[in-house]
C-alpha cells in the first residue's frame, strides 16, 4: 500500500477532532499506521507547560526531542511545510491532516451542527449528520465511520 493523505476542514467546534480520532482508531484496528498532523494557525497548541524541563529547554531556543518509554515528542522553533513534516515521521500508511485548507489535498469538510458553505469550494466531500446535496460534493454520514474510512482509502492522495 502506498502512503495516503487526506485533509479535514471545518469551523471551530465542527467535530473535526472527534471524527479524525474515530477514523484513526478504525484504521489502527485494521493494523494501519496512522499519522495525524494538526494545523495550529493561532499558536494555541501546547505539548508541555511552564515549569516543566522540556518547556525550559524549548524556551532556551533549542530544538528539543523528548524520549519516553511510550512516545517521542519533537518541539521545534522552525515552521515546516507539510512535506517537511511528513519526513519527520516516514513510517505511516495514512496521514490525516486537520486544517491547512489552502493545501491542495483531497478534503472532507466536517459539520456536526451548522453547515458553512464557505468550505465547499475546497472540499471533495462533506461529513455531516444531515444529508447534503451539493454539486460535485459527496455526502458522508458522520454516524458511519466505516463508510468514511472506505471513502478515504478510495480517494486519499497517494504520496
């Protein structure tokens, strides 16, 4: 299997993280290796916090890698594009990208509540609870994770 990549967009609190987590769990149950990349345009994400050693190391300006028995965490001061980020974790089957709506990737826009049509021009599919009929967009039922996973396997970009 070639490596696959699929992106997800939607307004804040639209259900993107919940959906991506469910998809990742389903793929991992199929023994596929999943990589998730989250775009954080507002610099809100925190992996460590003030007072911890790794945070102090990062504040020094150094690139920091934390090796633990169950994970490896990489903190960097350098912005990376998606291709550079993919090189950091070369061993995956499927990459799920949250955000980066300007990136030219197959994309599912997620709406667990209100539908925001401003996402339609850069979407290939819409995932929602209510069925949507819109030209050139495929509707995916948020209640059917297996169907969404099947869509991803058939439509994700091969890299």
